[in-house]
C-alpha cells in the first residue's frame, strides 16, 4: 500500500498535518494503538490516464482528526455483514468485462489491501492470521455471475439444513453484473419470504462498486449525495467504498418481463482474438457473430424499453458499428434521428394500484421506456420523480416527432430531467407532450414487419419479438436481492 506525505514508508507519523486531509477522498479511519493512539486515514486517489495504476489506496497517519470526520469514518473493524461466520459468507465478484475493464485493477490496488486492513483475506489464505476469509470470483465469461447466483440458491442452507446462510456479495461491476445476479437468483427463489417481511434477512446482500459504463443503479441510489456535494464531492468509487463499510440493507425493487412465443435474445460475440472493451474498437481481424436463443422472460431492475432507446442500444452493438469503438453511439444516434422511424405498436398500461388498464391513444411511437430508477447515467435523469429504491415503476413515452424535437427531449433529460412536462405543437396542430406515469404493468405489442424495428431492451439485453408479439413488463411484489445503501439515504 502506498503512503503519502503524512507518513513514512515504515508507517511512523510525521508532524500533524490533519488540516491538509483530502476529505473527499477519505474512505476509512482507524486508531493505531501501536503508534500511541494516532489515527490511520485511508484514502483513494484516481488517475484514469495512468493505465498501469489508475487507482491507489493511500494510508496517512496523523495525531489529530476533526471530530466530524471521526464521527463519519472511524471504525474498529468490519461491519457484521462483512464478517465470515457459520451463517454468513462473504464473496467478492470481479467482473472483468464491465466498462473499460478496470475492475481487476481496482480490486488489486484498492479493495484487496483495504479488506486486508480490516482483517479480511481471500479464502485460500484463510489459515493465516489475517482473520475472516472471503471467496473471490474473477469472471471468466458472460455466464460467470449467473452461475454464481444459482449456486447461492443451492448453498442457501448450512450442511445440517438447520440454518439459512446470509450471503454478502461485493460486486465490482456495472449495472450488468447486478442484473446477472438477479437473473441467476430470481428463477430459483424458494425462500418463501414476502414483500411484507421487514428485513428479508436471508436474501443475498449486494454491495456495488461502480465499474461499468452507465452505472444507472448506483447513481440513482446515490443521487441525494451528489446533490449535497456537487462536482467537488467524493467520486462514485469513494462513495461505493463508504457504503460498503457503513451501509444499511434495503430490498432491491425489480420487475419481470414476459415475452410472447417466438421471442429470442440477440447477442454478438467475437471469435478469435478478444474484441475491444466498451471504450475501444474491436480488431479488424476479429469476426463478430450474432447468436440468439429463445426466451420467455427476464428479470430487470434498470430499464425495459422499445423505440429509440432500445434501437440505440442494439444497433451500437452490431458488427457494423462496433468497429468504430466509442464513436459508435453518436454515429447510431445520428443515423436513427436521420431515419426518424415511427414504431408501429399498441401500448397498454395498468396504473400503479394495479386496477385500471388504459391504452395509449396512438399507434405510432418514438419512445417507450419503463424504469424504477431516476437516472440511467449519472447525469441522464429519465425519471425525475423517482427516489432511491422507492419501488415505483414509471413509464416515459412520446409519439413520433421531428428529429430536432427528439434531440431536444434527450438533452432536456440531461438537464435534471426537465423533459418531463414538455409540450409542443405537432404538425397537425395538436398539442403533444411527454407521457409520464406510475405503473404496475405495461404491455407493448409490436406490429412492425421488419425485424429491425422489433428489438426491445431489458437492462442491456436485446430481445427480438415476432410481429404481433408482446413484451409485458410487470412490477415484482417480491424482492430477490438486497442492496447496501448509504445510511444518510435511508435516514
């Protein structure tokens, strides 16, 4: 572990410099009895331009720390949910394919040494004096996390069957990792707990460290903290570590998406050499092939969409555009706006109380998106009324309009969700507006002949539904996972 100007390599304190503490980088403070009661302060520095070591955990030692910082960061050891026991197991999952591929480096340079300071070690060294062990999973393929989640169901009881295990999963990933956990866990749920249970204590507890591209789940849950600190506040990864050490468990709201017969998932996989990560172009020598599989349902916690959003997600992942690297998103968006396709579909929704079904009064659509979150990216606020983990599923929708108006709507979402409430006059003189509804269920039936326009997006997974087929999104009444949340958010 690196040390900064407050301590020597041997860990001996230099003259007190607590007034220079980088408070927005602090993760954890403990008291070092071996040094006469001085304080060890652990902070994170980030430099994404440093490809070799983009993250660093620093350990500073000072004699005095302001009381507000002690109240927020001082701890004697790990919280109970990070302590391995007969009825508790701790896992660290490193998703190597998330985002721009930085999860492994964050684990090696930050998380592993921080856990060691807390007395936690990888399970293979559990016989040492390092204390409580955790199991480490470094993903090998796209199915690694779902297989891991299914194993959590199988191992839900200890060997004599008398006690249910509590699993804590530290997830170094983007939204995709959490959704893979959900889809691996939900189908095998047999714990019998219902939504009215106040604790859901046997559900796996997920601590997210945001290392994906959009990180919509993490940003939505932490949105109140961003509002308090602004641009000068702690980074997302610092907030993630603070939540890891002092969080509180809350049920993760989710939804289920059912598809009509004949629906299939669409994925593109590279054969031969490894294709570039999210930020870079794939090698020209790499052959990218489309693969598909039949699908009847999926579980989600981020977004289910049809129209402009799903089209953008799908087409940017096709071989035609993947070769352009990070530029592909702008290229696809520009082409879609140029074509300005109006999607033929009927949309029926059931309002939040689950009693009244209505049909949206149009047969052509531009944008249909349901989500329980406020933000799909840190600054893209698609549902401004949504609060962290409030469990309300909302639908955002609007009909065909000009490319300029569509772009204006999207840009307004980046302005604190100011697209909600927008009205404009259509070419026929009618007043159009952004639809925004709290719902229990939405059913989309596509009438498109061309399969290009029959793609829907469920948390990044693309599904092609047949002509006349349906996508039905229903709010789940029963949670499958718990999420670790910063204590200031839950009150």
